[in-house]
């Protein structure tokens, strides 16, 4: 059997098309690795091995007959346990959905299958996707492959841990407050939070099945992978309009062309106003900035003139007001004027960032103020360089871009003194995913630190 565990999806898809590796070999190798590695991680919580192997056999027959079976034909993939999958348990980590088995695929699962991917199973999440750690009452806690005593992040922590540990080359997560970016940072993989509404939300939980749909802004669905090529490949598969989600526009996704770094305008921020970052995180960004400058980029330390505290409070207020409209508090629900006033302020904030991105090609900033931290109760303070920082602000670098809907590529770019991975955010104008991925590829081509590394022992 060929060991395909560390191939990226792009390479594996090509190998399967060329018949160098069979789909059955690829799926069997990943299933074997899940059996060996997953007990210590608890990243994969539902496995659909028999159907995966059956679909792999069918894929091999189609390829042998000369059929085109899709850009991901035969490639094993996992899905965050919030994407509805026909005939496969989908819980979002909630006891309310412990036995929920959808009758139909959501958009993401359907598009993966149509592209030929073989869905192996589901990866763990925080309960209803509400925490930056990955634990829930059904499946328990997921551990970080870099250090089992530390969190893989959340809420897509199972996805990031599985990809980092070689259980599958690709997983599709979601992000309403850092839930792709924080796990990618904690586990040292690549992640993409696309522009808001680039990928349809239909079939994503929350919202709970059968309830009114409230997740209309800020939530973004995107891939976690071990290569930038895979982020592009996955995005092209899952993005675009769908009849089930009429909010999604037919926005173009141009071909990626890595630009020369020489002359690029790159803004760099090692911290945001009011948000700390530990010394290792700041040093990672400073090294990245120095590398960019050596290759001719015009690097400047400049952020938009905006109240960063208001970014966080506006995002929190928008989420809160939606909840109160559905479940009014004792004093009554907020008014329509309250709701539309927040949306109007959001539009103004988006416009400020868009004007900023008209003057720079991208912004580099932290994902989180510290690397992966030790498992702990939610809330309180976390240690930061001998001091402490609020748990509630851990995702403070991520949340502004959920409020504004800007796309973000998360890049592994360094490591802490303890050897833990440190990621950075590469942020750009709305709908600029192709441009961002091209810049990221140019950075990776000129800086060996911008790369996936296997966790020790894997």
C-alpha cells in the first residue's frame, strides 16, 4: 500500500488521475492512519469507512474507463462536524443534535462529492462552535498534535489537528470569530477565511435544523490544508452561487498568479491598539517583514484610522442583537432601528477598511496573541510573557475581519521557544482571495519559514 498520508490534495489528485495511486489506496491509507493516530488526538469523531471505500472503488472504476471524475477525484477529505452530510451524523458538538443524521448534503458536502472527493468522516468542534478550544459534551476534548496538553484551537480544532497529523490532506471548516484561523495557527497549517458570502452557508450548523436562519452575516466557510495550492483547489470547488443560498453573488475568482514581491505594498502590524501579543509572535512578524523588505516589498507599519475597540464591540453587538431578536430578553426585543443602525455602522467600518486596502496590497498581523495554550476552563485570564491577558480577547486579532467580511489567509510563519507553531494573518480587500493567495505563494517561495512542518513524532 502506498503511504499517501503527507501528500497534499493537489499532488494526490494528480497522482490518482495519472493512476500512480488508486483512490482505494489513498482512502485506505488515511483510514489506517486515523486508526493509529486519532485515539491520542480525538480529532475525528465520526468515521464512514465502508462508504468511503465503496466510493473509492467506484472512482477507480470510472478512471479506468477513461471518465473524468472531478478535480478532487479519489482524494480523501474530512468535514468539520457542522456541515450537513447525507446519511452521516452531524452534531455541531451539541447534545441537541447527538443523533441528527441529515437526509441531504449541505452545499459544501455536495460540492466536495461532485468534485470527486471521498468524505471519510467528521472532525470535532466546540459545542455549537462557540469556543476557541475544541471540546463538547458528546465527544470530549481534541488535543493538539504538537503537544497533547495544548488546545488545537477552536472551533475547527478537530479539522486543524487532523490535517496537521496527516489524517487527511483537506478539511473544510467555518469561521465566525476566528474558527478557521486560530486552529490553523495553533496546529501549523494553512487556512483560508474567504470573503463573506464567497461560499454558501446553506447546510451549515448553526443555524439549528428547522429553525429560522439567522446566520446571514460574518460566518465564512473555508478550507484548512497543508499547502497553499490546496486552499485554492478547495475554494474553487466550494465557492460560488447556489439556489439554496440566494445571498451568494457570482463573484469572479481569477486565476492565481504569484506576483513579484518587489514593489508590493505590505502593511505590517505586530499588535493592534489595545491588544497585546507575546514576544515570539511579534518576532515572527518582524522576521517576516524583514524578509519581505529584502525581496523588494515596500513594508510599512500602518493601520487604518479606526477605533479597534469599537470593531470588537460592534461585532459583539451585531451577534447579540440577532440573538435577542430570536429570544427576546425580559425587557423586550431590540427595535428594528437598533438592528439597522448596527448594520449601517458595519457598512461604514467596511468602507474604511476598503479605502485602506486601496493603499496597500495586504496587511500582515497576528492570528492570536499567543501560540496554542494549555487546555483550560473557558474564560478568565491566560498567561502571556509572565503576565496575563483576557481569554475573551484571544481572538481579538481575528474578529474585526468577521465584522468586515474581508478575506484572510493564515500562514504558518514561525515557532515559539517551546517549538509551537505561530501563524500570521494575511488580509486583503474584499473578493481578493486570488490576489492574497498569489502573494502568499510568493512569500512562501522566498521564505522557508512560511511552510507546513510535521509535528514531532508524526
